[in-house]
């Protein structure tokens, strides 16, 4: 078991992390415990949590529906109502047992309930373990824009229990690997080289730890997303817009699926701006295509995607600003990008998918 120090809290990783959670809760003497989970983590993860963390055997369970559509005000209101009904006070704690949606939503609800109560993230998906549960970003979606309502709020602690991945469907496993590849591509060439030689259906505990450490390095240096931490947004400007456009449709994408497409499109923008060489661009395209087999972007969504980018929080004075790779293992933030460059990159991406490059 290893412990990673973050911004006022610790991330505990390993097969004994849930026992460490039990000890943490005993020490803190919270007045009441609430566990937020979805129907999947309720079935597959909650029994393991209770077995290893018996102090939660009397916790109030708040179930929500899985999926991005739950990150809204209605579900938030349901959680707040449940907290009120069970007399949650300022010394209560919420344990977010789930993936990125649960940690985003649960953290947001905890951060604003009675001006803020403690919350703990217990990530159950690879996406949440490697990325979403660490860093203190909480949010819900609003007005069709992903994460448009939220705030920075640090968890009291994070406990990563890799055994939860045993019940994770392959589709969601690949969803998480997208963020692992991203953090390597923007910050650690050696890690990227290790990943590209490996197998997508296997990730070691050490690689999960490495992803957390790399993200944590950015978070510690730039906790409020003013500079270096913006590099973590690589792939997300296009990815978030695409994810929002397709939400609720038959072709809806998971976050990681959208981010892979975002990384490919944004890598071509980096190539257009001469931030990467032709060789580096081809390597990125080859590796991400080989591991993730992304889908084409339907041309009918192009204008909607551009409209959402105009409303993106990184856009300034109506000029889109991107975090773009500037080499393998490096990234440049606040790069001004034109809509013409975006359209050209999407066109190239679609051709590359069509011809299976």
C-alpha cells in the first residue's frame, strides 16, 4: 500500500486501502456517514466496501442512476433532500463510491451542502482512479455544457482499491485507459513509451499510481487551474464538446472515448501549429488508433461542436484556447486556435478513421 500526499489530503493506493479507510473514519469521528453510489457500484462494490470497512455498515446509502445524465440539478436536489431528511450536519461525511460521475456530483453536493461538508472519494473505475477522484474539481452539467456549474473542493481523503477493477466492463476499462495515455502523452515520454508497448486490457497498480502522481504534480503546482494544470485539458476541449453533443443519443460516448477523439483532433491542430513534428504526429495517431479504434465525427455535429467550444471555459475574448502537445511528454497551454484549424483537424481525423490509418 502506498500513500501519495496531495493538496491537504492523501491518496491511499493498494489492496488494504479500504481497511485504511475504516481506520480513517474511526479516527475522524464523523457524526454520520452517507455513501453515494450508482446501481452498478451498489451491486459490485458496496458489499466489498462494507466487508472491509465495517464502520459503514450503518451508513445511509444514496443511489443514483449511472451515466453523465445524472450530473444535473435534479439529482443534486435529490441528494440534498436525502441529507436533510437524515439530519446530516456540518460534521457528516459523504463517501463517493463510483466513477467520475459519482465523484464529480458527490463532491459538488458535499461542497455546497450547509456551506460544505467533508467528502471522501473511493473510485471504482479506472477513469476515476487515475484521474477524476484526484485534484479537487467538482461539477455538474448545466445548459447542455459539461461541468459548467462547479467549484474547487478538496476531498478529505481518497482511497484507491484496485480490486474494484475486476468487475469493470471492458468498455469502461478502455474509457479509463484514455486518461492514462493522456497524462503520459502530456507529461512523461518514458511512461508513454511503456504504455504503447503494453496491452490495453491490463494496467498495473504501479501504472495507476504513476498516473495519480503525474496528475498530482500538476495539481500541487497549480491547484486552481491558472497555468500548468491546464495541460490536463489536452483532448478535452474537443472531447467535452463531442461528449455533450452526443449525450442522450444512440451514439453517446463515454468520457474517455470522447477524449481519445479529442486528443487525435487536437494533435493535428498541434501539427498545424508546428508544435509537434510530422513524425511525432504520426506516432500519436498510430498509437491511439491502434489501442482505441475511435469512431468518426458525424459532419452534422460540426457546428454544434464549434458552438460549445465558443462557450468553453478556456475560450477568451471569443478566441478558443487549447492545451496542445508540444512533443511526446510535453504540453503547451493557452494556445489560441482558429475555427478553420479545428475544422481542418476534424476533416483529417475523419479521413484517418475511414482509411483505418
